[in-house]
C-alpha cells in the first residue's frame, strides 16, 4: 500500500501541481488536500495520512501553527514545509514545530520527492537545530544552493566554519 499524503496550500495551482506530481508517482497516494492550516488539522484527524506537506503562509492558521497541532494529534506523522520562505529563522521555527524538512518551492520536484522519501524512512521527528543562526547557511544543502561544496555557498566567506 502506497504512503498516504495530505497536502495543504492556499494556492490552488500549487495544490494541483503537487497532487499531479505525487499521483504520477505510483509510490504515493494523495489522501486529501486543504486550503489552510486549520483545514489541514481537521483533515489529519479524518484521513490519518502517513505524511503531511504544509505551506508556511496560509490563511486562518499558518503552516507552523498547523504543524504544532498535527504533532499533538499524530506525533509520529512526518511533516514537510513546502514554502517560498526558507530563511534560517523559518528553518529553526519549523524544527521546533516538529517539521522534518523545509523545501523551497523553487526547488526541483525531485528534491521534494527525495524529501518525502527521507521523511517516510525516519522514525522520529527532526531535532531542533543546535547551530546558531549564523552557522545555518552552511548547513543548506548543495541541491538548494546550486553549489557543489560548502565553500561555494554565497555566505561562506562572511560566515566561515569555526574550528571545533
């Protein structure tokens, strides 16, 4: 049986695109969609998905608030944040809310699919990052930045890694 995924985004075009992407991939089943965080929380209670994808900026209840509520209802259900805003502070707040990973909407679809696979394989929620905010840009993956090494990351020169 394919993992069941709930998608929440207030933009109809994004919802349709994500649904199409996931349904074309026979490994996943979209069990529902929601247009805001509050609706997502209700749908989680109704359909009990194996994974939830949330947008950050949604009306009524944003993705971080929804993640906190969903984590209370289904603490072992992985949650991904799919957003235009993936600043370091958003990543910190997302981890605190129990979100496994933040994926930028500008990322290639393969990165979202890979994040879904990773989240479904892990057994526990993500830990809150211990790096300081100034160190977080170095933790951004090469796939997100289009670079191949940490030294090529745009913030590397202004925030070089500290000696351990």
